[in-house]
C-alpha cells in the first residue's frame, strides 16, 4: 500500500511541476475501498490560491453527461416516464425535418444522432440584446431552440459523432418528462439518495441559489475567460452551459473526488446486482458497447482505447477542464482524476498523455 501511494503521489506531483495542471486530486477505489487518495497543487495561480484538498470542488465539465444526464435518463426509463426508443420529436416537436424525426433517446445517449459536436450558441446570445439573456431562463430556452433547429451532419445511427448538442436536447427531454428542472431532479433522484453532498449544480439564473450552492465550498479555478473578463471559480466553464444558466446535461456539474467515486460505486453496485438506485438490467444495458459502426460509446459512457489495460467492460468519460472517471466492473475499480488544467488558460494539452500514464500506473499495481 505504501509503494502504491508513493508512486501515485509522485506522478500527481510531477503533473503540477510540469505545469500540466495547477491542482488536482486522484482517488482510486477497489471493491468499495479506497486504495489511494491524494490532493496536489493549488486551486489557482491567478490570483494565488489555497492548497488543493480532497474536498476541493472541481468543474466536472463533460463528466456531467455520465454523472447527471445519464443516471437521470435511466431513472426516468425505469419509472416508465421515458423510453430509449422514444423519438425526440415526440418530446420536442421542433426537432423534425432533415431526418431528425427518426432520432431517438438512445441515439442521443450513444452519440449517434448525427448532430454536430458543438456550436458557439453563446456568441449569438452575447451579441443580442447586449447579452441580457445570458445565464437566464430565456437564454436557456434560446440555446435549446437553436439546438432543435440545428441541421444534422449524418443520419441517425449511421456513425458515432460525439455531440454536446445531443445532451443539451436530452436534458430538455428529461425536464419535460419529469416536470422539474435538472438541478432539482438531480438532487432528488441521484445526489440525495446516494448522500452526495458535494456533487451539485450552480444555478446562475438565481443569484440566491448560486450563493447557497457555493457557501462553505472551496473551488478550483478554471479559465481566465476572455469574453466574460474574469477568472472563473464556482462558475461553469463551458460557454454554452453558462449561457443557459449553468445547468445542462452536457456540462455544469461540480464536485469533489470522493463524491464522484461514490456516484461511480452506485453504478458498480447495480451492475453486480447489489442494492442501488439503478436497475441492474438497465445498468448492464447502459454499459454495453454500441453497435453503431466504429463507435466506442455505450449509452452515456465511453469505453477505453484498444490498447488500454482497463478491462473489456470498463466504461468512463473525460471532461474538457481536465477531469476523468473510469469504472471497471470486472475489477470493481474506480479511478477519479480531477484537475483544473484549463487554468489560467486552456492551452495545456499534456493532460491527455498524463491520464494514460496514471491509468497505466494504477493497473500495474493492481496486476
């Protein structure tokens, strides 16, 4: 145990020294027990921040897809309020034409809807009405309507095309099916039942709610945003998610490493038939690799590269801010890596190679 802790601590410290990220937390759990947890670096360099601790909250970026949107979709499916085969147009009537009427909820989850990966909708909102709709309910609806009118780049099910837009649509469908906002639903159906006190949204549409969400928490800063004119801390980094008010299915979730690991453990419990908030049958379906040609996706999750030492049934995801989560059900392994590699700017690309080295080192010790 000491040698494992030392080696993993050393590689995290090397990431800070090399400038790959200012701060980070690594947590590794096996069979429900922590094998390693360490915190490194500082929450920010502009301005100089405090030391990162295991309780530091990070902007989880696209981990939102697997920690919020995917479990909420599964929850609605197991309560018969949503179906994988539901057509998107049956929930969002505007999503029709150009083949869009054939896109299903499953297509959104496995990134095979044909929608493009990303569009700078926030720029349109920032330019219109002096930016008055940014981070408002009207702004959220405006972004959703722009996504609903977005022409696809491929036919549904034809090929895998990673798409933030698909998860913005999925988030809209979840809210319509549940009759509640995503942040409230997430707290009631996922975070609350699992006791995840430090896994949460910050709703920028309400100053009072945002203030309550930030209270008593320390955040790792992200980018010094060129168009918002400030260093972001406790404010969603993703530009479109900010325009929508900080709550979406593609980004917006914040959390610490322990809460992310416990959320992952709920998936493992369900997969192995233990007590969980998720249906074991549906969990196994969500972990099954897509049959779309060339896809590495499952329903919501990604799968490791072909040369990865993670198991053949492992699933996970990465986040643009420098975060990642991997779950290996065969080994009952959870690896959570949270960093703020986009602080003070998004130019650092070393996180890609660094993640691979961390996972290789974890697997060496396990094997």
